[in-house]
RNA sequence: GCGAGAGUGGUGGAACUGGUAGACACACUGGACUUAGGAUCCAGCUCCGGUUACGGAAUGGGAGUUCGACUCUCCCCUCUCGCACCA
């Protein structure tokens, strides 16, 4: 193997070597500093896509770099293997989800190996195996015992298409996050995790995660949504009832002129009962319950409501306020009741305009006069209180506190904090997931499956239903059981399975002792490896997965199983992989391979029409702007594929695919290859020059200085910012400088030494990025020790800092 | 509407704490080698004017701080992402 660079030959050779030598296998070593590098594990959907390639390439480069820096690197991989696509595919193909899943895992594992990623494959886990979910069930029981897991009947987001419940996090503007169909509300008994217990702590620690992108912590903060305000009770006129409201604007209580209850609010029905309004109210509530929460909350959605026929009394102003039920009041937030202050809240203003309700101005702006009859929109700014009794003249910001205290004194309200975050509903009426290890006994009620009976195996013979629905509930052999407490045969297993986000909330801990059988994980090993030093994945998990994982880590800490509460020290969210969309006027979206390049234009291979090259968007199968990694691997090999993914953009930015860019990367590797072989005979048996530049002269000296500058630049680009694109371009500069050396002229020993140093440096610096290529040349250059066991190169501190300086002196 | 980020040649992107704007690459142009090259090597390549020397303009637009601004401050425009009747 000399003249021509043959990536396939080089790569299969070194992949076989790595596999045999088990160099990526790690164990705890107290002598070495540990580094836990983790990439988000994939769902085994069938094949690896470019997003995976980018994500895992970034991770692999860091893992390999850290190893060369002497760290004990844990770099595991596994499969987020439960989930609905397996079930859907099984229904469509009349196969079993397990078969489909394991086949996909095999395919994808091969692809990952073909890309040369340095995983410790002995730690591989698949979350659909009983060895894994057994511990999830164990943890569920622990959580149940602590009251952290509980069951309640509640309205849930229901997707008719998927026939299952969705978490709030899985509803995107009224649509199912997975299939994009309308989500509606349904009342069901569901299991929940009490994540709200940790709302405050999760929020506070958002500011203690300096290694996370601010964008992500901001999104989490918004999601948790803490509001500071007050809860105030409004007595209902002619009744013993009172209505509690939550408000952040207790400074405007005197301006509250009516009350709005969510249609689901229990008082709506009871208050209107027997009044002439009853029929209208029932009709309204009925109509609203058919609509899903999210479409009811779209901005352009018209506010509407009906009068319940009853009044309540404003506890501060004494005003008699009509009680409405209104569509914009949400049962899930606060208390499900809103004190409406039309003069100072736009929603209340709109509602008051529509139904002819009074407005009372209570905050007077500093700079203008307002009149409640002529105002055209609510005034939400600051000002001085008016029409507010004893609080008149107070600045409204100060009044927030004073009024809250006054309410507490008079025992009609109290300061309160409200969170937008709600408990995590984890029940799914689906098959391919972890069974919830609970038994419903007629006599004892809810009984957890005892530890010795775990795991509750997901039965293989369940009949998947065409229209969805819960297959376990129809499987008598599964549901029928004996109560572990009283032995009664009148007991049934819970037939729900867990949300698949539960598996991914603790997999990073399991990797530390993946085959441990005496517990969820080996505590010592977890405490050695955790927390994850660097986590890498897509921003799409900014809220769901990352928040759940932070929550689980806290639960595990409170159970005494771990000693930390934040699982991920540093987080890198890599950008999307994009490509322009190509459409044919007759055939619609076209795959890249369906387009024929004909000179200046491109045409559709099917019909010959000229195609339209559209905007650059995230690669997606539906838009057909995808590149199959396999084609790249065949044509250019893993190293070029990896090189391009890193060179085209810094990791956190989106990457625009370019076939010519890939070609350029391939050329660059060939350029190094050719140079190395063209001077191989002169440098193979020479020691690299490592002396002072003062001993050299002319362009050889310049080259020598450049090598040191390059080592420094590449080291800092990788170490500090993961900016592989500039690291690569620095090496490209060095290679260009090498080409400036005349190899036809006689090569004296000094020159040979510098050339050897140059070539070896290039190879070492690129080795985390193009590992097979580097190994091959490293060995060809006469090095006995493999590159994996070689240290990262160091540079002379006395090398001039500036890269493009003409004054390259020491 | 709220929040975050971005805007630099024909294109992707450099310029880290203010100090030669456009590194590196893609595309393009020219040359060399050549039967040939879509391989390779060398060179050119922000825009305008000029044969050259050179001059002028330029980092979305406008102002400001500074000896000096892609970088800092303010206003405006555009785009991307996230949240969105949260009381």
C-alpha cells in the first residue's frame, strides 16, 4: 500500500486491528484522570443518518483527543430501543417489534463500526432488554414507595392516530410531536412522576451549569416557568363557596371586575346549577371539552365565555363581580381561576369589550392620563395606584409586596409561587415499552411487584392491534396474576407501559456498570465515572430528555444511590445537517440521486424536466434532501466523511452539505498521502528534528516554525472550543507550506529531520479526525507504537504566536 | 407578542481579550505537465477606477465611544430557532 490512497483497504485493516486489540475497552483506574464522553444514543430506526454521523464524529474526535492527552476515557454506545416506530412497523409488516428492533440495531452497529468510532462495545446496552428495564421497574417501585410515582385521573393529551397519551412536552402547538396529528383531551387514570417537587431546584441549578449553552438553560427556565405572586380567595355571593385565584398582579386587585373560571373548574357546574344560566354553561363546557387544550390556546383563537349566573365579592374593593367561565382560563395553571382586571390585562380587556363588562383603572401611568372608558388597550406598564383605597398613591411595584402582606394579615390570601411545569405523565397505552410493575388487587388496592419478581417481562405473544390501543390489556395471561400481598387471585397487572423518555433518563448511569446484576448500577463505578464530562446531542432534546435526566439524577441522589445531582457537566448541542431541496415540476421533491447534472442546469432523471433548486433546510426523508452515509463510505471512506463533517462548520452551527466540499476533503487527504510517499525514502529512517530553530535556515526553518505554530493552534482549537474546522484549516496551511519545500533538490539530514517532523505532526494532529488514515501513515513512517498509544504532540513555547506573520523569528 | 442567536467575497466559513478584514476550503480564471485530463502542480480571485504604480469604497443600514471597531454602546431592518392567552 503505497502509491494510491485506498480508503476502503486502509479502513477495514485498522478497524479489524482495533477490534482485535480492544484498545477502547476501559475500566476504572484511580491513577488516571477520568473523562466520560457521551453522545446521545440513537433510536434504532433502521439506518444511521447524517445527523448521527455528525454527532458521533464530534464525540469520537474528542474521545480520541482526550485519550492522547492521557485521560481514562469512557466512551460508550447503546440503543434507545423502545418506542412506537417499532410497533407501527410490526403492524405494517406483520412481524414482531423485537425482531424489527434487533435487526435495526445490527445494521446500525455495523455502520457505526464502519465509521471507525472508538466505542467500548462491551458496554453496549439496549433499553428493550429485560436486563435493562428490570432496573427501571425497580426504580419505579422505589419511586412509588417514596410517593414520587403516583396515579391520578386527569385530562391528558390524547393522540387518536398513535392511540396513546402524550406528555405536555410531546405536544407541539396542538399536534402530536411524532405524527403531527391533532391532539385532544381525554380523561384517564394515569401514572405520574412528581417532577414538580424539584421545580425550584431544577430552576436554580440552571444558573449553575456554566458548561451548558445558555440557550438550553434559558429554554429550561422558561419551561419550568416560575411566577411569583399571590393566591387570593374571593367569596361567592350567597354561598359558602369561595374561589381561589392565582395572580402575579395583586397590585391590581382593586381593578378586578369579573372572574373567569376554566371550563373544567369544578365550581363551574355547581355554581350555575339551578340558575337560568345552567343550560348555556353546560353547553359551553361540553363544547370546550371536545377541543384540545393547545388549539384552544392559539393566539388567534377568539376569547369567549358564558356567565354562570353567580357573583363573587372582591375582598378588597367589595365589588360584586360576575363569574364567567372562559376558554382562555386554563385548569392546569395556577388554580384554574383568573381574577380579571380589564384595564391592565390585554386578555381581560378583550373579554370585557366583547361582553360589555366594566373597567376600573387602578394603575395611573407616570406620563399620561388614562380614562377607563376611552382606552383602546390594556395598560400593563408601571404607575401609581388609584381607586385602590388605602393603597392609593403607592407605586404599583411597591404595592405588589404591600398588598400581598395585607392579604396575609387579613387572612384572605397569601404570597405564592406558581410553576408552569407539571408532573410528568408516563403512562402509555402501548405495547413496546417497559411494563409498569404494579398490581391492582381488589382487596389491597395498588400493590407494587416485589423486587424478587422483577422484571415484569414484556410478553412476546401480545397481539398488536391495527388501530393501536393497549395490547397488554387484552392479553389475559399477562393481566391475570396473584396479589403479592394477600395472595388473592382477584388481581390484575397494570397494563400501561412507560414513556420511553424514562429509559433515556438514566442510561448514562447504567453504562458505568452495564452488566451489573446486583442492582441498578455499581455505586462505586458510577461515582468514579459520573458525572458525564461532555455530553453531545441535538438541541431538540433541550427540554424533554435533558430535564428528565436532571430530575432522575436528583431522585437517585435522594434515594442515596448517587452523590451528585447534575448528570452532565458540559453540554454541546450540535447544529443540524442541511441540504438544499430539489423539486421537479412533475415529480415533486427529488432525492439527490434522482437529479442529473447537465452542464449549467440540472434535470430530473425520470422526466428530463429542469429542476428547481430550493432553499437549504434540515435533511429530512420527507423532503428528500438526504445523503445516505453508506454511499459516502463506499465512495470516499469513513475518514473523508468524518473530515468533511468537521470542516464544513463549527459543531454548534448548522452544517450545509456540499458534495464538492466532500470532494475537497478527499483531495486534502490524498495530498498528504502523496507528499508523504514522495519523500518516504528520505525520511523513513530519520529521527524527527526537535532542536532549536536557530540551527536551521531558509524555508526549512520557516517550515519548522510553522509546525510548532500549527501544533499550538490545533491544540487550542480542540481543547478550548471544539473548533475542528479551524484546526483542520491550520493543518491545511501546514501542508501547503510543506509543498513549498523542494523535494527534487538534495535532501540533507537537517531538512530530512524537519520533513519527518512535519509529516508526523500532520498525521498526529489529524489522527482523532481521520484515525484510519493516520494509523496507516504513522506505521508506514516506521513507528512501532500505534498512534492510539502515542501522546498528543507538544510545541515549543518559544514559537512566535502569530500565524500569518512575516516575522517568523525566535 | 416575548426570549435567544445570527447577518462578513460568487459559496461554506476565518479573524479568540478592539490592532494588516476575507485564513482555510469550494467555485471560477489562467498557466505548467500532457495524446488527453473532470487527475496533479503553480498562480490569480471583495468591489469600483487605472495598462502599471496606485487610489477609493466595503463586514445588513444609521449614529456613537476610540489613535484605531467585524469586534464595544444605542436605534432600525432582515433571517433562524425556541416559547406563546401561564393569570
